C-alpha cells in the first residue's frame, strides 16, 4: 500500500525584546539560573501582568510578513497545564482570537513555487527550562526563560514530505531574520519546532492518526525525525496495526523517535479568557506604523536579483537566504562590482572562508568596498584570478586593501606592452621549433611560448596580453 505523508508544523519564535512579555525582567540568554526572575514571572500570589508593547509590535510584524489576516480585536487566554517549569500552573497565550490568521509562506520546490498555508500566529509567554540529571536522580528548573515573549506559528497540514518541512522552516527563519523579529538561534532555543505527522493511503481525503514530534534542535534533524517517523508509521499500517496519538521525541544519538506521553487535546488545557489583561484593539494607525517597518522580504529580493541583476536562480537563492549576506552583496555591487562577479566572490570565496573559520559575515574583515576593489583589480588585469584568491585570503586575515597587499606580495601583473614586447620577441627567437609547430597546426605549442614568457617575468606577465602579443607575431 502506498501512503501520502501529511505534515503540519508548530514553530515557536522567541521575540527580540529586551524585557519579558508581562514584566521588566531581562531576556538575555546565558544568565546564571534563576536570576532573570521576579514575582510576576514566577507567578507569585497578588501579582498582575503588564503587556509589553514591543512584543505586540513584533507579533504584528510577523503576521504581516506571513501574509496573515490581522484580527483587529485580539485577546489573551489562560492555557492550563501543570509542569514543574510552569510556576503559575497556566500559560498566558491566545486561543480563539490570535494576532493573525489564514496566512501563507511560499517555498521553492524543484523549480516550482509551492504555497503552504498558516493557520494562525499567536502571542504567548514561554515556560521555564527543566534540566534532568544524567543519572536520572533529579531535575533542576531554571525559570529565567519563564515569561520570555514568543509567537507560535501554526502551519496548515499542507506539507507533503520531510524535505518540504525543512524548506518551510528555512523560509520561515529567513523571514523572521529579515524582519528583525528574532535572532532564531536554535541552539539557544529562540526558534523551536514541533511537528505533527500522519500517513493516509494515496487518494484518501481523510487524515490519518497523527503523532507529534519534539526535541529537534536543527532543521536537518527535523527532516531526519520526520523521515524516520514516516517509515515507522508505514510499517505499522502495512502490518495492519494502528497509530497511537502520542508525543514522541527525536533521539539524535540513535536517529529514531521515542514515545514520551499521550497527546493532549485542546479541551484538556481548559482555555478561558485571561482576566488580568484587557482586550487588544488594533487600529489602522497601529497597523500602518508596523507596515512601514516591513523590509523587502527574501522571496521578493530573490526575484529582483534574477530580474534586475540577471543572476541565476541558484545564486539569487543563496544570496538572499540570509539578510546580512544579501546586504553585504548589494554593497559590493553598489561599490561598482559586476553583479555576477560579486555573486561568485561572495558565495564561493567569502562564505567559504567564513564557514571554515566559524565567523559570521558581520565579523568579516573584508568589507564590501574592499571586495569590490579586489574584483576591479582582476578586471583591470593587474592580477590574475589565481593571484586574487591569494590576495583575498590575506585580506580576510589582515583587513588590508587589495592594492596594498598586491604591492606587499609582489603580485603586480605586467600589462604594459612596451615592457612585454622585448621579452616576448626574445622568447620567440629562442624557441623556433615551437613557432614552427604552431604554424603547422599544433596549437599546444602556443602554450609553451606563453609558459616561457611567464617564466621570464617570474609569473607577473598578464596572460591575456601575452597571448595577444605572441599571436600577433607567430600567426602564419
């Protein structure tokens, strides 16, 4: 029996605010345990929440960037459940009137664009973090994260493969970074993903029983967990078994999913309106203020690079995946570099160097104008492309400009014909057999003459000029 995979993703994105959503505690990552806390976020009796306006601004911005319908009237609700990392015994979230609904993201899939729907974008507070002892004897709780503002982005079950799930997440992360909504560092928990997956026989409209996957700390692991879970469910169904609705975690060491607990339904959380917060009324002036802050989004920028700069789809996709990379690239072009040459240098040389050294593009010592200057040196023939790569490496290490390093490294090419002609004529005179071979149709003989010229100039002659001058003198 052939099955169709049905996947929906729930993504929690930590908002880029200085303070928590309902109190003035800091949100910085890595503070000593239980130091960024106060009576409000610890849920002590008698305390009242005060809403952080910037968190609402960022949630609105995210909903707009994700093409959602904005609810002019939104409210907060209490989601009741009892875990050690939730000190109040409930989480302030949104249920039936979230910030945004009915949006979408577009992804590129095999050269085609696919639209994946978004059910809702809602605002809520984060819970704390439980840390389990390796020997299983006890668990410690750090409440620093309690009350950090989040948006939850819930997709429609439009995703049909683990690969599509990864592409969706990459597109979502890129949008959040472009809009400066979150730093999206999965290793710090500021972007977390839960996945719902089910299988159904091909052609069947009704969904199968789903399982929820947690504990996935990279997009690659999301794809691997979904691939494993799809295979696991297919084996059960082919054997005549049934799928249990449960929450499973991904074990990175074994690359398998493991059962955690039975899955709660919405009614298990006993949602009801949060009595300590007034309803949100979002007027046109508020929406206009947020709309004015939206940047050109990744897909729009990618299309513009293809249309206006003539870049291949692949180049445009790589350059626009990260906002900082796109901004760097645009500054190189603005400094006078050819669009395609700039693309080659940024994608291959710059990003390759940064990946090797573990640096971000903001840490690169080579600034955009400097890279444009290096590209100009190659274009003028002052140095060869091979020499330019050696110069570029030195630029990355020292931050010096290309002309300075070219001089220091003794790499200036000789392009002056008045200097090269005597050298070339001497080479021709000393190598009559190569000249005769070339005139008899042996094209490789030209390479021998060029090589002798390069040797005579210690590799500093401009190869293109040398080729031209030799050919002018030995063509039959």
